[in-house]
C-alpha cells in the first residue's frame, strides 16, 4: 500500500518540524493531492490515523484537498480542467495536450499549537 508509505513520510516530516520549532501539538494537516496521482484519500486518512498515534500529530484533523487534472493545448493554447485525462482538445481537436497539474502531493497547510 503506497498510501501508507506516504502517510508515514508526511507524519515524519511534521514530527521533524515540530521538534525544530517546539510545537506542542499539530491540530490540523491539509494535504494537496492531484486527482491523477492515483492515490486514495481514504487510504491516506486511515494510514495517517494509525501512524500518528503517540506522536505530536495524534489528534490532528487530516484534510485532503484534491486538484483537478489541468491540461494545456499546444495548438490553440486553451486550458482544459478535467477529472480524467483527455486525449483530444475539446476546442480544436488537437492531440498535443500538455499536463500542467493534477499529480501533486504536498503538505499545503499545518495548524499547530506552540
């Protein structure tokens, strides 16, 4: 389960920050996950809840913000936002689409108690 490894990585990074800045607790963690990353938000939440036990993130609320797949047509320069990967530009029918976003995975926001 790849989600478990990512949840562990996120939790470990937050613990490092908490030690560095002397945070007492982490109240909220917001992750930004692109829809095309093929990650399951439910699995990440379940893994994070399990991993965070006994750590500074134990009672943290985990929020997940998903971002749509964003493409740009190289031919007509139009942007396409979608929940699925497109093969053709809906504006001009060209096959030359370039991925702009939708593969993200990052910590977007932390709410902490110092």
